[in-house]
């Protein structure tokens, strides 16, 4: 079945779609407690070595896959033209199967109302399922989106960066600085700052993530994605913040190559999206059941 869905002509329109849905940043370090083995004593565990930051970051996705399930809090914030819009999410994710369930909460007035139902998102390799999507979709139906067909590979479209994709992006890390040791929700973490290259990350990604990251590498106006990553003593990613940038064009005033009256001159502005992922409660069981075909909406989604 094919779902007729939004097709973004570029990163700018993807960011504007987020502005309609809403976007929010979470305060650094405000997460709940950890599951068993929280901080770890370092015995028989992977050491987070300051002298080899590229190796450590390049292995972050593999370490999470070994860890299995985790609880996740997500946040996204977009800013354009002096307007800041935000969205939050919370749920669980299984890094072995690369599937998860996140409940996305929109801020007041983000969807044109003071009170609206959260959006439930199911994440799976190559696909995003959304319930309570609105825009003419029946309340009991899911919308399925092929993330490999999105211009951003669903790094920002759904208001939640897929946790595995966020980790896989670190495979493209370059120009990394080891900031130092700190504490995050009672856990000792090692802070790294650098820039991830989308093309490099896509080439090094696991087969399940490669399609979406390859789409993002082609669709983003910039391949470079600045990040801050925090890994615990076992090499598990605890927090990562990515900063995505878009060149937004809109029609301007009169002008044109020859200054012809009535001609429109595109105005280019910068749109930034900051996506933050917090992971904790490692080892939590995660069960994700994808919708049946009969439960997937196949009609047209209204454009807002």
C-alpha cells in the first residue's frame, strides 16, 4: 500500500513542516535513573579513551546494539525568522532490531490548538509509522512513511531523530575534541565535540540505517552536522545533540537580474534544527508491533 504524503522540495520545507507540527529542546541532563549496571565500575568493560575519540565514537552504534533496549527522551527545536518552535518525545527503543515506540508531545498552539493528543510514532528500519497524525487522517489509522524517500532521511521530519540513526551519524565523526569527564544523571560520562559528515556516516552505517542516511546525505544542503556526544564508561551513548542547518529560500521583493519591475528576488535565510537524544534504563524490554496493512491510511493527507 502506498500512502500519499508530504514531499519536501528541500530542507527548508522540511523545517517549515516541523514548525507547523512543533519542536522542543530538552534541558541537558534531566533524565530519570538508570537500569542495572548504571555507571559501571570499568572492570571488563570498554574504556572510553580520550586518545582515540574517532574509534570510540565510531563504535558507539555497535555498543548500543549489544546493549539491546533502552529508554529514550528526545527533543527537537527549530528556529527560523526569530521564531522558535519545539517538540518533545519519550519512549523505548531496541537497538538490536532498530525498532522503537515514541510518544511525541506537541507544545500549546503548535498544531493550532491549546490541547491536542500526542502523536504515537513507531520507528523501524526504513519506515516511520504515525498515529494521531491529524491532517484528515482518521484517528484509528496509521500513516506509514518510507524514510528512505524523505529528503532528510527522517532525521528531523517526524520531530524525533531515530535513536539508531543518531548513533550511526557518529560513524562519520571528524575534527573531534575530547572535552572531558562530567556527570549526567549520576553517571560518569565522557564528552566529545565534533562534526559528523553525512556521506561518510551513510557509507559506514549498518544496512538497516544506510538507506535513510544516504537519503539525508543527498537531501541536506550541508553534509556537516556539528554534535556533542556523551558516552559512559562502557562506551554506551548516553546523550547526543546534533545541529542540522538548512538554507531556506522564499520569494522576496521586486528586482530581478535586470532590476525588472515585479520580478521576485529569492531571500535566503538560515534555519537551524537542534535534535537531542537522552538514553537511560539500558536492558529494558522493548516490544514494538507494527500495524497491519488494514490499519494503514492510504488516502490523501491534507497539506497545511
